[in-house]
C-alpha cells in the first residue's frame, strides 16, 4: 500500500455510503493504519446525492479537507453517473468501483475518457441474496477493499466479524448475512478496464 490512499464515495442518502466509509476507516485503524472517514452533506434527505471520504495511511494524517484528487472512487448508485462527474480529480493510476449491472460500453461512455482502472459489481444481487434486502454498502465496502488492497481479505473479514458483532449486538441474526455479502463481494468484483 502507498503511504496514503484517498477514497471518495458517491451514493444517495439512505444507501449507506457514509456508514461504509466509517466501517472502512475502523477496519483500517484496527490493522494499524492511520485513518480519516467523514461525510459531506448537501440536502440531507433520502435519495439525495451524498459524498463521503476516507484517508488511510501508514503515517499520521495532517490534512483535514475534502479529497479533490482521490486514488479510488466508489459509486454506490450507478444513476449518479448521469448527474455527477465521478471521475473529477481521480488519479489515472487509481480506480473506480461501480455498483451496476450496466454493460461495459455504457459505463465507459459515462466516464469522460478516464483511463485508469474501472471495476464493477452487482451489489444489489449480492445483498438481496445474502441479506434478503437491498443494502449496497456492505458489498461495496468489500469491493473497495479488494480493489485498493488496503488490507488482506483475511484481515478485513476478521475485523468485520468483530465490528458486526458490536454493531448488531441487538440483532445478531443479521451478522451471518452481512459476512456472506462481504465474502461474495470479495470474489465477484469484475474488472472492466
């Protein structure tokens, strides 16, 4: 891993992008990294576009601003490709991870000629199969860990079981489904370019 990795998340209110960015920060912290995880809000309502950020590094992080030139971008809702420039500032040696079932030609046509890595995953199918409902943040969290290589799959899964036991202490029945969603997503990220 580079000394500092910056990630920008694009989603809609209620899809869990903020929660996923905070879970990623916690998992990275628990593997000995320095971290930041924070959202940026516009109109705070369900369905409105939101942005969240992560900084993960091997050294203390002294920058405290939004991220304008991310190494990675996560798009939790592919409808945002129509209205948000998700590639703005994205480094060419980085990558974009998109929750979508759209074909590769469509995706590439929406990315303004971005030449870096592009990955996709069907987070809807994974979450509905593993959880019985549409919660895209859990598969997207695993997808960005896989693509960015911030930590090993094993370290990630070991940390997440502990996080889920704490987060879902009053709903332990959802832990198994969330873990299944993570495991499926780690295996199903598909490279587009």
